[in-house]
C-alpha cells in the first residue's frame, strides 16, 4: 500500500471518528425529545430507543412552553440586529481599506481589542447605564449592545475580504464617476457577497443563541428570546427533559435555514478573512 493511500485512510478515519463524536449529542437530544419524562428516571441509557414515542413533546413545547413567542422575539431581535451589524461593520472596514484614513492599522488594532474584552465585565456597567437611560427591557437596548459587541468580528471579516479586492477596481469606478458612497454600495459590496453571507451566518447564530447579556437586560417573560425562554422548561425541583429537548430541536430550525441559504458563499468569505 502506498504512503499517500495510507495517509488518506488515516485522515478519513479520523474525520469519521470526529463526525461520530460530534453527532452523539445530537442523537441524544433527538432521542430525549421523543421520550416520556418518566423514562428519564427509570432508564439511564440516554441512547436507547424510547419505549413509546412521545410526539406531544413538540406541540407542548410550542404551545404550553410559549416557544412560538420566544422564537418570534428572537427573529425580531436578529432580523434587525444582523443587517445593522453587517452595514456598520462593512462601512468601517471599507473606510480602513479603501479610503486614505490615517493610522488605519492602529485603528484596526484598537477595534480588535473589543474581541478580547469578556462580556461579563460589561454586565454591571451596562445594567447601570441602561437603567438610567430607560433601555432595560427594550429591544433597542439589546440591538445596541449586540451591534457594539459584534462590530470587531465584522470588521475583521470584511477587512480581510476587502483587502483581497484589487484597487484597480476602485480606480476604474472613479473614472466612471463613482463617488465614495456609490463605490461602496454598487461596486465593493456586490463583490463582497461571500463576506456578507459569512457575517449573516455568524452574527445570526451569535444573536440567536446569546444568553448572558439578554438575561440581564431583558427580564420580562413576554420579551425573552429562545435561550432565556427555554429556562422556563426547568422547574425549581424538577425538569421536563423531553420538553426541553424538543424545544431545543425546534429552536435550531431558523439557524439551519440561514446556513442553507448562505452556505455556498460561507467558506469563501471565511477564507478571505483568514488571508488578511
């Protein structure tokens, strides 16, 4: 057997093992979602097939658990925050890469510092400021917070991709009479669709699953999104694991839809960011 063939066999074997390990938690959640609550206390093997399939867990999670309301709230937050994040991050990256901004590299490093600051450090200051400003239990306060924390990552992705676009394209656009705004909107952004797709996936995933900041800034049950809403499935003395698992499976549907829509351009966008 040739050396290259052996390497391929080992490589694909390791990939298969990694895929199986990655899939095990998902299999456990699927089996838990169709299992009766009583089985969790009588059958300790979470990977066994349930004795009776409990499809009612999904309808109960949607209706009795108010999962529909939490998902609607999450979509409202994400569908406003993600476009804002993409717009502001791309404009900032455009200024740093295509315009003659002084000390652009220093400004970029300063922006990246935002990725190094743990969100836990901002909980108390944000709570104090938002309470005084009347932004607690409001979606604008949540949008402002998510956009602020997400800009460093967005600038990193867009800056890397914008730097891979030849400057000759800018010169040709200027000869045709394009100003800075039209250059950004009509030339650079259409070329940067892979970066836009990458940021849409990453930012939607981060916003949809964010728990810590929202748990402090949103306390009204009617305004909570999925991560905090799922806590209502956990009681003080007991937890309905079947209902909770069903809720988790339902909540990942929007994320899968977003990924399937933008998956073709996701890899290219990430590659452009890494090259920078």
